[in-house]
C-alpha cells in the first residue's frame, strides 16, 4: 500500500473532473468530498471507475450545477426518491449524494434517512477502509478525513467496522456478505471483533433479498481466490443459511475405520484451480457445483468403502433449483452449468480406462462447443495428493485432448445432427411420428458415434435400410 501525503493526494486528484467539481461546490457554497471506494483504491493502487461524492447539503443540487457547468457533453440522471444523482461525462460516472445519517427498524435493511454532517455520513459507512473522505473544496483540496483509522487498517490488511459491528451488521445484514467479499477481493483478514459479530448476527441475513446475496456471491466468485470467501462464510455460520447445498458437502464421515475426503474443501480446491485458468463466471459456478450431488448419493459399501454413484446426474438435476432459489439467471447460463455438472465425470472415466475413439466421440457429441470448458473443469478436478496417480490422469487427459482434436477434424462430431433426419425416415417408410422413427434415429446416431459408419449421408442411409429390415420395416413401394 502506498503511503500518501496530502501533496500526493492533490497530485492524484489533479484531474479535470475533480477541479470542476471543486469549482462548482465552491460556487454553490457547499462542502464537498470524494469518499468510499475511490479513496480506498487510491491508497491500494487499484484502478477504480466509481467516483462517489458527498456534499453537506443537496447532492442533487450539486450534480445539477456541475452538469450545467459541463454543458452538452454531460448526462444527468436524478433519483429523487434516494436523494442521489449521477453525472456521466467523457466515460466517467460520478455519483452525488448529500451527507446523511440513518436509523433502522429491526425488520428491514432500508433505513430512515435525514440530512447530516460529514461525520454522520462517515459513521454510517460499512467498513473503516470505505469511510475515508478527501476534501475537494479549493482551500482544503486533498485533505484526508479518516476518523476511524482506515489507513492503519489498510496497512494491517484488516476489514473492520467503524462503529459497533453488532449494530452495523444488525442494521444492514447485507454488510456481512460485503465484509466477506471485501476480505476476499483484497485478500485482507477480518478483524476478530468484527468476525465474532458476523457469527452472532448471521440469522439476520434472512431479511436480505436473494438477488442482493447472489450479487455478492458473484463478486466473490469473480475474485482470484474465491475459496477464501466460502471458507469465511462456513467459519461464521453464514454458509448454511445462504447456500445450504454447498454447506452440506462439509465434513468427513467414517465407518469401519474408512473415511472419505472432505468434499467441501475439495470443491473449493477445484474452484481455485479453475480460476487460475479462466475468468468465465459460469465455468466457476460449474466448478462450485460439480459435486453438489454427493450428499444425496453417498453410500457405504463394506467392500469398496464410501461411494457417490451418479452424483454427477443428481447434481445436474439440482442445478435449476439452486439457480432459481438464488435468483441466478434461468437461461443458457444455467443450462451451461447444468451440462458441465452432468458431464464432469465423463472425461475422468475415459482417462481412467482405455481412451477409445467411441468414448471420445460420444463425449464430443454431448459436450459440443463446451468441450474445452469441460476438459478444463475435469483437469481442475484432479486434486489427488498421490503424485503418481495425478500424473497418470493428466497424461491420459492429454491423450483425450489429442483424440478430441483428431476426431473433430476427421468426423465433424461436435454439435452434429445425424445426416438422415426424422423427416426423411418417415418419408422413406411412409410413417407418421412413432417409436420406430426414434429407434432408427438413435441407431444411426449410435453407429456414427461408435465408428460403425462415417458421418456421411449415403453410408448412414444404407445403414438405416439395413436396420429397418431388422425391425420389419420396408421402404414405401418395395
């Protein structure tokens, strides 16, 4: 973290937009400060496009005055119900709000708001590192106001609330998710007193909407090491409340002296492995959910020990319900996650046995354009501590990839449609839609995937005629 003097802050704020805000505030006779994440990120040397400005008085009034000063290039949006306004100008977005103080009722995280001082506004901030302000008025330009020692906490890499954490989290329980999210994003630790308050107030999360919780989860998922956030949620007891299906993976059960691996921590290791190679949010969700079916399929076999047969199938069936409950998108993104969860064992099974053309063709057919993501997920899933076994899997995955490339070029299997269509089958045999049509379509598909016939119309048509004869069908007119 940079140790910045007021001269440094003046230099860092030496941008036209801040001088224009300063001139406008002085002309209006209003105290004006840049606050929150923008100030924090100046010290952490993180890029930030979110500029939040607090004024003692009406934020809407200051925004209007600035928009008038900027002229035709500025776009003003006013949100009267919230007492805020936004000015967009040359790719910048500046949010304006009047300093305020808040009071909460127990059954809502929406506060009653009234005008306040800068001190009131800083008191209501969620964390000390977000409660710093830098004055923009000309006489005090660049002066840092840091009443809760946010700078010290950034140096110590701590997340801490400005005031009593029990009140902070009880008033607005979403701050508990934000606490964990900031700790994960910044790789900070959560202050001990603040963490204890997370555990004490965890039940308050019930008044927060699923949409807001999902937004924080997605921000955790977008970090470089999202496992940190899920471990913190598990430690403080939030995880069973916001994500019980993931929490159910935690723990090791033993029987007859035989245990299984902790599937919660295995899942987080797979998630972090995926994150090292991809920033695809939905591939990360597939990694998080790839073993979610294991608690439902866990059985103990006296001969082989613990088994989780068909957990891939069970997990894929759970994905739509999880997405629906969490208010995640019920569109192609959900279907993508469901597909990868359902297929994630297939490459592993292939790699653990002889890598046959037929098995690889079927894998390519079912995965389609998502085959590369599926292979990335499966390689991330190899977390064995047995170096020899792990290397064997990775070597076999390399062979699977080589066969995938070869078969894709030779057989054009990816996303293929059988060259003989259902319509053509019905026309040849004078049929209406019926079971026999489906039987023939499946037989053609299987023959191509098994390498019995090439993926070509004439060869597939000839195969269809032979198969039809076996089940007693004859072409019309024959």
